[in-house]
C-alpha cells in the first residue's frame, strides 16, 4: 500500500442508500462516523463487543444492527463499504486485508495510509456537500485532517453567509421568508437566515432585528424599515402585510427580518396566514428567542437542577388589569419556576404587584436585562418588591427581558 499512500486520492461520492456497510468498532470514532452513514441511507452493521451509549441508542431505535462480538473473517461478505475502527492495530490490518480480498473499499481510522479509502472532512450547506482531502508535509493524501477541517469550515461558512458565489449557487425563488434574526447580536442569526439575507432582493426589517446585518447587504438590495412604512388608514400590521405581498407578487425574493423568533410574540403567524391567503410562497426560518438567549448571555439559566424545573415566557405588553389580557396572573404567581417577561418595561410595576398579590414572595430575585447580547447590554438586579422602582431609577428602556425567580441568584464559578 505504500505506493497508494504516496498518490493523491481519487475523489468520488458513494451512493450507499440501502447498501450494506460494516463498521467494526463501537467507540467514539464509530459514534462520529455513524450519523453521516445513516444520513446517506446506508444499511449499517456495527461489529463490536461493546459500544458507547450513543451508539447503543442508535441500535435501540432500530437505525443500525449490532453484532455484539469481536470481528471475525467473513464479516465483510456482501458489504459495499467498510470501516476498521477498533483500538487494535492488528485487527484493523486484518479487516483491511479482508476488504482488499473482497474488493470492498475500506477506511482504516487509526492509520489512514493503510486503508483503501480516506474519509474527507465534510460539510453541507443549502444542498451542497463539501468534501476536502488535503496533503500533508510529505505529500500523502488525507494526512492533515485539521487542515482539511479548516478549509471545509471556511468554504461552508462562505456558502452559508452567501459570500461565495451566491448569485450562481442558488436561484432566487419569489416569495417571502420570515426570518428570526435572534436577540440582536448579528452572530446569533442562523446560518440559513444569513444565507437567505444574502440572496434577498428586498428586506423588510423590524426595529429589533439584528441591524448590523443590514450593512452587509449588497447595494442593490432594497431595505424597508417596517417602522417607517406609511400606514395611512390601515393598521400597521396590515400595511406590512401589503408590502410583503406586493414585492413577492412582483417576482422578488423577500426576507421579513424579525427580532428573536418569528413565532414568539413576533406576529409571524399573522403574516404567514395573510401571505398564504394571497397565494405567496412562505418560508419560516426559526430564530433564537431572546427569552432564553438574553438570560443566558448574562449568566442566568432559565432552568437549573434543584432550582427550577420549568420556565414560562409571558408577554407583558398588556397590564394584568387590562381587559385585553389573556394571561392567568394568579396561576403564574403560584408557579415555582422561572418567569421570563418580554415587552414588560412599561407594565413592570403592575405585573410585579399582581404577582405579589397572588403569592409570589417580595424577596423573589429579579433581573432586568436591557439590549441583551448587544454591545450596550446591561443588567439591573432587584427583587419583586423593588423591580419597578429600580427600573425607573436606572432608566431602563426597551428592549429588555425581565427574569423572575431563584435562577437569577445563581452565579457562574470561575
């Protein structure tokens, strides 16, 4: 095999759907390789006396077959592809020898040069698979997996954010994508959301969306500030819907960029329903909700073992005594877990009073996080009895997330 290891590998894609693949070994290497094989539709048999809990879970779920024993000659019968992934070099060598005799391509995970195939560093983006094999210092193919992984990551990242040939890579589809932009930090938008932004003709942006991303858009992209759409006699939401429909029906690719997640107090469903009624194709791209990401950014877990076994996210834009309120505040006050309030700065005093009236202790810890994940982020700590007063004294303004519960008192060690 020495002559093979000194020669560049011939790249090829294996179509393994429904075909027998044998993976010998049940350790962490097998655990890493199995998901891609399963995604390819392979009929996988693992041969190993023991397997990791994750591999065993795949057995239990019926995704793979497990032969609970050591490898023996003949295990590669009828196989199309094999992986030698045991911790015994002699066994791996014997597996490769059987594969060679049966003309089965075989990866040897402990010594790549002694196998008949190499596993590339692989990544995927928008239906494209990127597979990278690099040469090491001595010219042997596949000997530098860290460099392969770095090159793969760079390519996938550029595909994901649209900076690598976005025009030719994927044709634009007229319609509207409701994209959750996350809590504000532009790095917290999803890969898919960033890619759709790079491909958009029109972006209709909320005030709370990740504004920094708008500066990255090509100059031909029309950016519409949803807060500045002329509403006339129509309601604001109706006017926004009309703009989305107008541009989509004109054959443009439209991104409706919203803060957080489109379906968490973002009126995303209202927009989706109106667009569907108008015959406009709608894609929903979930976003990271500020209800969990903003507390997490300042070190507050919304749940913690032995402290809180549930958390409840509540809109505070309507006061508890407002007849329009749909929230059962007495029931919330009786809960022992974490309460996360969004859009609650204006009504924080009334909300705190309602919770206290119905049984939440005055000393319950409260954290108010303004402009979470942004450079201007700040945290104000208080109790349920002092939260409203502290918010006024500190000049807290929206957007802010209010966290109520014992998790507020937790501190990261180190």
